C-alpha cells in the first residue's frame, strides 16, 4: 500500500498515512479537527530495477540510455547475404544400402 502525505491548511499539521489506492482521502485534521486536510504531491519511494528498465535520471552523456541489465552478448554469427555453400555428391545411380 502506498504512503500518502497530508497537510492541514488551517494549522499546518503534516502527517503520513498508509492507505489503499481505493480509500478516500483524509478530510479531518487529527490535530485541530478542521476539515482542511490536503493531499501533498511527493516523490515515489521506490526505484525500478532489473532487466528491461532504463535508468536515465542519474546518468550523464553516453551512459544515458544504457540498459541496467547490460548488453547481452550472444555467440550467434553475423547474418550474411551470401548463400550457404552445400556440397553435392554425384549419385552413383544405385541406392546406398
């Protein structure tokens, strides 16, 4: 469940509350009892890590689009436009036994 921050516009009291996304926002200040609580916009408390995510916020220059999982190196040979050579053997006319 996410943590939401609230501030009372009447008394300035601030608090953090763990709520479900589907819960309605707080209205009543626990300090002064006024119905003047407002939800604050704050930074997320998590980072996306692992393969497939790009970390661009903390990079500079050429590292800006580097994948966190790194470059995957494979041993697959490069594809060429030349047709593959196949060796053909002349048939002897009689099937092999």
